[in-house]
C-alpha cells in the first residue's frame, strides 16, 4: 500500500518521515501524552526513529496500520492513525502537541481520517473503534464530536507502564450519523461538563 496524503484548507495529513524525528521526540515529552497514550516513557529520540523507520513504513507496506503526521503550514503538530482489525474494522488513535490543542485541528484531522476510513476508494471499512484509558475526557470529546457511540468500560482492560487500567470503548459504523450523540451510557459525569458540540 502506498501512503495516502489527506488534507483540507488548514491541515495536511502525510506519512511521518525521518525529518519529523526531532519534532516527534519533543512533542512526546508532554506529560499528557505520556499519561494517556502508550508511548514509551521516558521518550527518547531512538523511539521516534523506530516509530518512523519501522512501524510507520511496515504498517503502510503491509496495509496493517496507516499513520499520518498532522501538519499545519508544514509543521508537525500531531499524529493520527488507524490500526486494522479483522473484517473491515480499524482502531483510531491520536495525539496532539500542547500548543495545537483547542484549535480544532484534531477535529479536522479526524474528519479526514474517518472519511478515508469509510470511503470505498479508501479503506472501505464498516467500523472504526476507539479505546482510551478511563478518565481521558479530551479523547472522549474528540471522538464524540464525530458520532462515536459509547460501548462500554473494560475493567482493567488496558495496560500502561506495566500496570492495568480501566478502558473506555466506543465505535462508529459506516452508516452512523457523524454528529454528537448523548448520552454516552455507562460513563460517569464529565467533571468538565457536557462537551460542546
């Protein structure tokens, strides 16, 4: 599979390259990224090199994973990816640099990736899954805006830094409306309030 570039008038999603290693290394020092994702901690330059040279390249070649660097004016500000699951399904994952949060950039990137995921000329998926460690309200709000349904909480369903953590799980089907759905049953009340539409 050859890498695919996606974009709109603000963000461009393209395959990460060795030129992005320093930016990835710097961004992954962020405490929130280390708290809510499975990136190594401490995050070293060799981790970024391995990600770009091995995981990204082989993922695209085998059509196992599609990872994109989220860029604004050429600058890497985040990462979003789809990891294939059996029978026309993939799991979405993402992170954003601290200075890129709250600007609608992740929303744009997710819209592009979901369009690609469900497009018969793209990945032609039937379902996109989302998982996050319980309490990751930022991640929840990001997918909620795109119509993901809350499907459950897995007690000690995730592993993070050699410890088990509760996971939240959600999903979006090809024919689901791509707009927020409330309530998400089974979750506690968001301490930050109901997410904005």
